[in-house]
């Protein structure tokens, strides 16, 4: 696969996340400076489809990313982009005044749900307890399979599911997409998670859950920023 095809895949992901509509070659040619004709883009889209990275949901000319396409896209995000100064100050302001472990976790969960407009899950350090925020965001996300929404919400009510969800969070941002999810009810969703330290022995984890069509770059940046702020809070307190 050559660089232009990867750029076209990136364009399809970006467009689909923003519009929630299948993406055609004309839209890519008009909105992304690739320097090639719509006909060339169509040929590259055919190659991407043959590779299983995009698919045609119906008879329109548009294509959407597959889970494999999202996986390749995420794997090609080489660095976590920093949040802006305004975003960092908003995090500090929101977290200011937190007084104890559960308060910090609850604020982090609520903040992350607001920033990403996804479901936020935060494990209280060294406890078998996960705080959940933003389940209404999932209901508003035009989930691709409305019939799958009820079992997702049911699964999120179980602490054991939430703990398992964050069980492999570590010091690097982890992304699980669609079928990579362990819980059957969550296989139409994606998870972005990261572990954090809360002292010499205590550890916790933080993450967001949403449709596979989520904005991965921004989600990864938000999870990273909030987790690192929470970690700093425990180190300095």
C-alpha cells in the first residue's frame, strides 16, 4: 500500500467521523489536497476495498471504513497530539478543589465524557470500582446498530464488565476496536484506555467507550491528557 492510499484512507475516516455519511471520491478530491483526480481516487478506493479497509454499505458511490481500516488508521497515529492551552486550563479548572480519591475519579470521568462526548470510565485507584459518566452520549451518537444499544447499556451497568474493560490498560494508550472487544455486547464499540499511577503502589485506569466511528485522534489526546493530570494530582497531593 502506497502513501496516497493511506492518505485516502485517512480522508475517508476523517470525513465519515464528521458527516456520518458514506464518503465518495468527489468529496475527497474537493476537500483534501491530494493532487490527483477523482478517477485516480476511485482506483485507490477500489484497492482499499479489496484490502478490506473500506466497504460500501449500500449501492451509493460512498465508502465507509471497516474495523480493519480503523485499526490501520489508529496504528499510523505515531504521536498523541497535545491539547491546546485552553483545553489544558479547562481540565485544571474542572479538577481544582478535588479532595479525595473518589472525588478525583468522579471529576475525571465527568470531564472526559464532556470533552469527548463519549462514555467515560475511570477506575478508582487500587479499588474494584469503576465510575461511569456520559451514557447518554452513546444514545445520541447515532449508533450504527440501534438494536445493539440496549445490550451495550446493560453491559455498562455491570462493574465486572467495566473492570474487565480496563484490565489491560497500561502506561501507553491502548485502543480496542469492534471485534477486539472482549465482551460480546461491546463488539460494535471501540475503547481508548490508559493506566495511571496514584502513588508508589496504587494504580488506576481511565478510558472512553464509543462507536467505532469515534474521532480516535482527539479521543486518544483527551484520555492521555486527563489521565496524566489525574496522575499528577496524586503525585503532588
